[in-house]
C-alpha cells in the first residue's frame, strides 16, 4: 500500500481531487492502510460494511486506527455506509 501511494503521489494522482477510495484489509490497521491518516492526506473516512460479524469487526478495527491518529493527523470518521445483502 505504501509503495502504491508513493507512486501515485509522485505522478500527481492526488493533485486537485475531491475524494480518493482505498480498499484495505480491516483486520490490520497499522502499516500501509494507516499511511494516508498518518501523512495528513486524509480529512474524513467513510467505512462501507455489511452487518456480518467479521465486517463489524473490521470496521471497528479501522475506527480504532482512525481514533489513534485523529488528533495528530486531523482526520475524522465521517460515517459507516451500509452495504448489506438482501
């Protein structure tokens, strides 16, 4: 994830954008997935999730990571997006 983000930054992919979407594992919030939060390139994070137990677990881990870096990076949890099955 870190290498990908560095590549995109070097090639101007983040210049003048309104939003960026990442697909990360929710069970590990350290390392690569936390980089946009630590680097202060993120202002608000929305977590899409289903109502299934592992999705709730992953969303909770991501929310904990956001809370950990919220004050230093100025990021906040914008909300949860429900993506349930029928």
